[in-house]
């Protein structure tokens, strides 16, 4: 018996399926510099495009003189809005129901905005020609503060829609106002706030930052005028949607457009949207009849492509005197920049900000979000998070701390007191979500125990005494965070992007010799899809992950899908993969029964084969079945072994985690040092623990960056102050602390394999943990809240205001 | 991020480089490691028509320590400074400083000559050179001259070097005693928020027999702090004298607001950094 058991285990291990720390198959090429990115694409006669950009944040364009640029040898064309207008391509729709200028149409609205597109024989000539385009501007008053957008003297930014009383998301009350989005029970929440024994209030600002992927955005468009086909390679997180949009915009039939996302060097939300560069490269290729490449540089990426966050979240939280939360109120002022180019599902103009009740059982809540135009770059994308979930998690995890201060209560205890209990799942939140599963208390207690929370608090109290006695200039902060994510968008009934339901897909072909090819509607930007999707499939169909090729990103071959962002690949495309695998297995069962000369019901699945019940020596492996499906005439069964699944998720998934950060802070220099970071993640079923750990490390490091220094800052004239990597903080290995990872495993009840997604959790949970540590360090000295980023001078300023510098 | 057009020249000797510089005049720039000039050119803030690259001049790449005198060729890279044990014996503050400049990739290209000659107040080596009381050797059409590091810096990017001269060598006396270069920065690769170079010598009786203090990025030039230095030398090193010396040095600084923080913060941080740097140098003395 034991020999048989061992064999089953061995066979299972050979599959390298679910739960295996399989090495990433992508890394062989990436570590050898053999990836193939957009800028690696070289086509015969390819031309290069480059942008003339506005140095002003708000100005009227008086004239554009392209003659000197056109006179430069090697310059093929210079496009302006006037050239795009006859094609109706001088403006383009955004994913948020707004429209955006492709090239400046009469005025510019942010520094770095695209004004003209130079096309030349090489990128060096193009750069020289950019300098030769003469643009005459008349400067206009600049609006950078969203709280001043509706003052009587505020300049009107969007003259094109100044009179529109209705926007894509309802009524507009001012030309600089985009939308108001309300969720929950306003009168009920206000009543609780007025009656509750304790109400804590705070303005929590989540500053503007940028995903800043290592590879910037770019595209290569190639219009074949002979066969009428357009091929577009680009840095697209959603290639199929780009194809549909390109077809709608250009009038080229969708079957004549092929969109390819090659290897992508990180996306983090920055590559979800459609950019003027993509449109211009397409138009330029149509105009010139030659392939045209556009690739932005780092400064262009930081200053003109999609930013993230920039939410001013005014919160009120009501509780009993012993710390039971009664209600939550939040009003957010959302700075969207010059165009509303958020990448959210259509019905959610503030994304899933209404997950802001977090991990807590809050009976009544109200959320309102006001979207505002300012003279800044457009965007508002989900930077390594599901739509606005990082903002929501930061908000509630700061409000919990603020409430703990008001109650003079331990913040860990306050959390535990208010967690949604295990038996409450599925849990209906006050702001409209149905949390699928969770076990917060178990995770929380495990985390507190792992770090020695009680001892840390004792040490912290001692250190405060030492500080007050003048024996040290360092303080210690303990940053707590228990976050709940909402990912895997999403159910088609309420989630769409530009009308496209947010399903995803997988198509599987089993080859005669028993290896397989699976294609998905998603696209990896570093997540390791080729590794993990093969593992899901290996477990489902009993073929080793090593014998399964995963392909994504070519719309001519891959099935339609909504792409990769918002931690949706595993919850949605991963589910499609499992479901397609089950279709394969169902057909394989019929074939196996025929081959074994028994009834379908008399055989059962065992790792990699169908076995006759009660006769384990009689079986057919998937490999044998695959061969038979192509070589034998099986009555009532079509030849071949293929399946396709389009998966419409019944619900979102709700990964969660407990993070604790211990920070040492020098109050004189403002320098802080992460002593310990413990991260417990529960992402449901774990597909590849090694990849999960890598995702957590990466996400935490981006969270560190955001919390401790990374920002897109503007001066009062709308000049971007942090437009290079000198000032825009990207941590190196030197700044990155050691992370201690851990997990619990609470499967999603509605996902075929119980997986929830993990790529973004560490950013969602990491930012509050780092920020709470800084805030917590100063709690003993009277601090309630200080804004991120917590760079040296701001931490110093906090200490200074508290009188800690004598 | 693409430079304008330029002609590239790679002379193989100093006279050849000087001749090119004289012939090409205002439109030419000398390039050493290029880590300041190339980014400036990519931003098109500088658009020289000619670049005279000194990398081909072998005589500018050397470290020589003899008879208590150190000579470093201008084209010696930061990585070579770090790697030289001979130099570490003679002036350990150089390695300590070079290790705090940028990152290894930059240090393989960046040179000491470029670092001191550019006149960027953010560069670290100028203050160290003032601390060491180094002399810069300049060669020009009229021959050779030397200028003390303490006299070299006039304003940001303005130095005593004439446009037709090339800084070819750095000389200073080997130093004894304690040393420290303390630097606060936001991250690897950043310029200093505040930095201090300190050399202190301790006599047999515990007195301070020599002191030298200089500061980085706290004004539009590096700052040699003569009064603070002599205060320590006259009064010995104690917590009180350190406080007075730091207070004296702080009177010299004129930091400006930037993304590293407002001037008031920098003043505070500078005092903290200088204090800890003096303490460390004295502990090593």
C-alpha cells in the first residue's frame, strides 16, 4: 500500500502543479537579457516619433510653426491637432468616460502635455526636430489646488465641456468639477456621528505618485496598405481592449487590427490606459505607410503618463467609549488632473474606494467622492492595487489609529474588537460589497505573536522614557495594518471597461503527444503567468507544468480578455484556466471510458489519469487519452482535445493580510530605519509560494517607496518638481529592508481553485504599515496624524512641530 | 533625453587636449567621467559642439604616494580610489567618501578630476579636498599653475579654472590621525542633504594637534570652516568644544530650499551631521 501511496505522491510532484515553488520559466530569458520588449522591435524602414511637449501647465496655444523642423533633413512629418482633426483623432476617449486631447487643441492643460508629434528617420533626428518646432503660448492662470477649483476666481480648465451639466458619472456643479459619487447611507451615518459617544476626525491625504515601471510606455504601429492590416505592438496591460478601442477610433475593422503586447517591463497600472503616443504612432504609420515607433523617456513617463492616488480623504469615525465602531463617514476630494483618465470599471468612478470600511464590521457608512480637474497630468490609475483600494486601505487604517488615540486604546486591540468575525462571512458591508471569506482574528493573532507585540510595546514605552530623560534621540514606531483587498474585477453584471464586460478567458489545446498550449486574455508584466497558469492547468489536467506552454498578448491568437491589472489575472483568468481544464477532463473521461471499455461513471480521476473504480491497475493517463483523441475513431466523441472557457466571476475575491512594521526614527535628522517588517498574507489557495513571496517583496518595496518619499509634486505654477529619478524615489537594494513573510490560507468559496490573487496586497497593506509606524512613533508626544511621504525633512518637521528639538 | 549634435575628440596627451581646447574655444567642453555633463547634455541644458574626452590620456590616470605626498591623476575613477590600499593608508577619508558617492556603476566611470573641477556644490570630493588642504594642478596654454582647493571655488559651477585650462592632478600631504566623512542623503545616488569632512590629530597628551573641517552642499561652494577647525585645535575636543565648533561652522552655511527639504531643516541636520562626524573622527584619532 505504501508503495502505491508513494507513487501517487511522486506523480503529483512530477506535475509541478498547485502549491509548488516552481522556478519562473520566464527568467531564463530575462536574466540573460533575451527578453523582447517594444523598443527591441525593429522593422524595415521604421520611422521614429517624438513629442513636442508643453512647458506650461495652462496656456493657450497661439501658433505652432513647424517649418524649421520640417526643413531638417530626415524629418518626414510633424503632426499637430489640426492634422488629426479631419480624422477626428485630435481627441480620444478615456477609460473613465471623459475625453483627452491627443495633441494640444487650442490650449494646454498640464506641463508635459503633447503638443506636436515629430516623425523622422531616426530618434536622434526626431529629438533635434522637436527643438525646432516653434510654439507660441499665451499663459493662463494655473490651478493646482483642487480645493480652489470652485472658487469664483478659479480659471476654467476644460472649456470644451464648460457648459456640460452632466458628465459620464452624473451631475456636474462647476466646470472644474467632474463628478460626485456617493455610496452608503448619508442620513443614517450623520445621525450616528451626531449621537455617538466618541467621534474621531482626520483629513488623510494620500499624495500623488506614479507607478514608474522600469520600461516606459511605447508602441510600434505598422499599417500594411496592401492588405489593409494594422499591427500594433505596445506596452499594453489590456491588448484586446486596445484593439477594440483602436478599431472604434480609426474606423479600421477589428479583424484587420492585430495588437501585440510583447514582454512588458512592469506595468503597475501605468500601462492600462490609452496614450496619445499610441494614437500618434498609428496615425503616423497610416500617413507615411511605414512602421512608426514611439517610446517615451523616463521624464516623459513620470510627467505625462498616468499618475496614481492624489486623494484628500476627510474622515469621521464614530464609536462607543469601549471601542466598538458605530459608523464611518468619508468625503474625498480627488485630484484627477486635466482629463479624467482613471482606469476604473465604468460604474465606479472612484474605483472600489467603497471598500474603505476595511476589515471591520461597521454597521453604517457613507462615502462621497468629488472628482476635480486641475492643471496636472491625467491618470488616477491603480498603482499596484485594485481600483483605489490602496487609498481605501490607507484611509481606514489611519482612521483606526486616529480613533485608538482618541479612545486612548491600543490600536491592535481596537482592530481585534471590530474585525468581521469568521462566522460572519459571506459578509455584507455597509457600502455594498459581499466579502467572500476571511479569518481575520487568526491572522492577526499570528502576526502579533510572531513579532512579540506585547514586548515591542513595552520596549517602546521604555524608549519614550529614555527619550524624555535625554538619553536617546531616537524613537520607535510600531506600524500596524490589517487590510482587506477587493480584487478580481469582475462580475460582468456590474463591471465593464468601455462597455466590455470584465470576464477573462483561456483556450487550451492538448497536442497528440500529451503536451499542451494554453492561451489567455491576460498579459504578464512580470507576474510570472507562464509559470503559474501552467501550474493551475497541470493540477487540473494531469500534464506536467513543464509540458504546457502559456501564451498571452497577441490578439490574433489569444482569446479575448480584459487584461492584467487589479490583481485580476488569477481570480478571473486563473479561474477560466481551471474551468477550461475541467472541460478537457470531462471529454477525456469519455475517451478513457471508451478505451477502458467501462461506463463513464465507473472511472475516477487520480492525479494524471482516469482509473477504473476498484481496479487501480486499469487506467489511462492523460497522455494516452490525448494520443487516442487524435488517432482513434471514438463513437460519439469529436476528434481532438481542446477547450475554451470564458469566465464571468460570480463575485470579487477578498484577499487580506496582517502587516507589522517596526521603525527606528532619529528625530534630529528625520532618518528612519525599518528594523522589522512582518507580512502575513492570506490570498486563498497558494499556487506558487515562491512567486507569492517575490510578489510580496516587490509590493512591499513599492509601498516603502510611496510611504517614505516617492511623490509627484508640483509647484504653484504647475511645474513638476520630481520629474526625474534623482527626486522620484525608487528604492535600491540598499534602502530595502529585510521582510519576514508568512501566511494563512482561507480559500475563496466561489473561485474554482479557491485562489484570491496576491500581486497587489503588499502595496495595499504595506503603505499603511510604514506610515502608521512613523505616526505611532510620535503618538506619545501628542501627534494624531502626519501626511506621507515620510521623507527626512517631513519627519523632522513633525518632530519640530511637536517641540522635540528643544 | 537625447543630446544635441556634437563632435567627439579623444586626445592622447595633455598638450593635444590643450591644443584642441584652444582651437575650438567656447564651443568645446572637456569631459572626464561624464556623469554630470552627459545628463546635462541629455536635457539639452548644455549643448557643446565639441567634446574633448580625456579618457585616452594615460598619464592622467594614476595614484602616487611618495615621501608623504599624494598625487592623484584627474582621470582616476572613484572605483580606483576605493581600490587603492596605498591611498587608503595615506588618506583613508578618500575611500570613506568615495564609497558614499552614487553607486558602484557610477563610481566605475566618475573621476576625481571631474568631481572636483565641475564646481557642483553637491559633489562630495571638493569639501574633502579643502579638508585635506589639497592643491589642484591646472595646465593651460600658458603652462602650469596650482590653486589651493580652499581658493578654487567661487560660486556654483564657477571655479578658478580658466576655460582653456584642464585640471590634471590633485596633490596633498598624507594625513595622520582620525578622519570621517559623514553624509546624510535621501537614498543611494543622491547628493548630500548635508555632509561634513573632518580630520583630527590627537597628541600624546590627548590634546588636539590638528583639526580640519569642511562641509558639502550647504552653500553654493564647499565650505572650509577655518574658525571651527582652529577652535578645536586650540580648545581640544570635548562635547563643549564640539558644540562651539559646530555653532561656528553653522554661521558659514547658506543652504537653500529644495526637494531635500527647507533650509531650516538642512541647518538642523547639518549641525547633527557635523557633530557626529567630529565625534567619529576624534574616536579614530
